[in-house]
């Protein structure tokens, strides 16, 4: 089973740029990659918070949160 990588974003230009750079660089043969748009899937905001995500864009890789630049806080997405 491959380790999971979840990229959370809000669809803003900062998030889209990070998605292209970061997710594009992940080796999909090594990671199970999921992209979650929190702007349109608000039900997953609580999940992101539980994992430690404070702002988007953010990558959660094997349970570790990597905040990338700053597009929006999770509070702004509610």
C-alpha cells in the first residue's frame, strides 16, 4: 500500500500555482495522491483541521502537514 498525500486548497491563484508545482512533483508511483478543494467541499474542513492544517494550500504527507505559502486560513473558508 502506498503512503497517502493529500493536497488541500481553496482554488485561489496561490493554491493553483502550488498544486501545479508541488503535486506535479510528487512521484505518483510512490504516493496515493488526493486533491481536496475545500472551497467546494466544505465538509472536509474539519478533517483538515484535525490533521493540523491551519491554512491552504497545504500538503499532508504521511500525516505531516506542510503549509505552502499562504492563500487563505481555514477560518476564511467556513
